């Protein structure tokens, strides 16, 4: 006879109630997949990408522009392409890049949070 033991398991928890927004998001997502607007795999990849986004990239972008005048000029000329140098994968409108690269700006985290 063998002795068999298990590590203690976490207690089973009841799922939290989902709110109206989550119900709507699920319904729209399932409908879009059903109609072929995008696939479940497309949604999974987008969700992973969106969850990986952090203010870190915007902070790097702004700091580098403050410290490197050549980078700032390239950023102002073509923000989307230049921002790839610091790992930013989104697009940057010219007005946002201009505000974000001004040291007196209130853009302290990412260009999207600019208030000036």
C-alpha cells in the first residue's frame, strides 16, 4: 500500500459577479468573432499586447528627448518612427510629441497624459 499525499490546495472561490460592462464586452466580442470582424486569436493577441503596455515606454521617450537633442529633433519630425527606438509601438501625433518633449510640460508619464 502506497502513501499518497497532496499539497494543500487553495480553497475554491465563487466567481465574482460580472458587471454590465463585462457582459456587453463579451457579447460584442463574440458577435465580432462570429461575423468575422476579427478572430479569437486576434483578440487574444491584442489583449496580451494591451495588458503589456506600461507608462515606462512613454517615460523613456520623454526622458530621452529631454537629454538627447538629436533624438528630440527626430521625434518632432517623425514621432511614430523615432519612438520605436525606445520600444514604443504606438503612433504619436506631432502635437503630442512637441508637448511631451518640453521640460516644463506636465507630461510626466506618457504622451497620452499631456495636459499642456
